[in-house]
């Protein structure tokens, strides 16, 4: 059985991950291939519970290291219980975020050491890395406006802005470091243009994997 293709979609908030994932999945299905979608943190019942804890943790602060470890706990569940079984069954997997999110948000954004993140990645998923990572890229102002954070920036908004600048820069550096894995798509253009690019990429991937 030929292993399926593992595709991840990355980017800051507001770059349009969901609608582009829909386009990608539709093309792959049209080609008669089996494809599943999953997301991180999440993708399995327990990992979805971890996602809920990360979003809604009441008054208890979550230390940055705990946040990182929770991301990787969820990832371990998703890799072992969803991603690997599907790939081994020949299905394609499209995952909304993966370890590059931990590098960009916990590493770039929060400043946790990249070596620690990469050793966790190695421990948690070894050589299970995406075959292709689509980085949907737009300047932070555009992403934040689309994500609904409009209005005059207060201190927290500015902090948010600086945080997302670091996240975006980290993503772009990761893409430069691994040009064979990353495809950067500029999402400042119209939705139609962006989706046309995603559709073309899907066709290329289907063709190059049909041999
Ligand atoms: P979203 O995927 O629905 O946009 O939300 C997930 C949030 O979690 C998003 O703010 C990015 C963040 N995140 C991390 O900080 N590290 C990670 O490893 C992952 C997978 C997500």
C-alpha cells in the first residue's frame, strides 16, 4: 500500500486556512483519492479536550512551558491515533497546523528555545514530518483585520501585533530553511486568486503522486 501524502496548512490568524483547506480537499477527492482532515491542537476526542483546556482554563495561568507540552501531548494523540493510521492506509491527510505552529507561536512568538521544541518534535513524532506545508502568508495588519480585531490598538492589541509579527517572521524563516517542503501562498490577493493557487497546487501534488 502506497503511503498517503501528509499536508499541513499554516499561518497566522485571519489568513483563511479553513476555506483553502476546503478547496484542497475537494480537489483531492475529485481525483478519486481518499483524504481526511484533522487539526491541531485537536483531532481526537482527548486532543480536542486539551484544545478546550488551552482555550478556557479559568483563572489558572498556563505557563508557557505547559502550553508547549499541551500542544505536544495533543500532537502525540493526533499523530498516533489519526495521522499515522490514515497515511499507512494510503489516505492523504490534511492537517490544520502542526509542529511548525509550535515553532512559530511558542518559539517565535513566546521566545521558548527552538532546540527544546525540536527535541520534543523528534521525541513525539520522529520522522513523521509533513510532505508539504502550505504557508498562507499575509502581513499581520491584514490577518488581524480579517480575524476581526479591528479598532484603535490599545496596549494589548499592540502586544498582540508584536507577537504575531514574531510568529509571521518565524514562519517565513522556516519556509526559507526548508524550501522543498514549504509552499508560500500570498493571501493579500482576492479569495478567488488564492483559491486558484491552492487548486493548482493540489493538481500538481495529485499528478506528481500518481506515478
Ligand atoms: P486555530 O488553529 O483555530 O487558529 O487555533 C489554534 C491556536 O493555537 C492558534 O492561536 C495557534 C495556537 N497554536 C500554538 O500556539 N501552537 C501549536 O503548536 C498549535 C498547533 C497551535
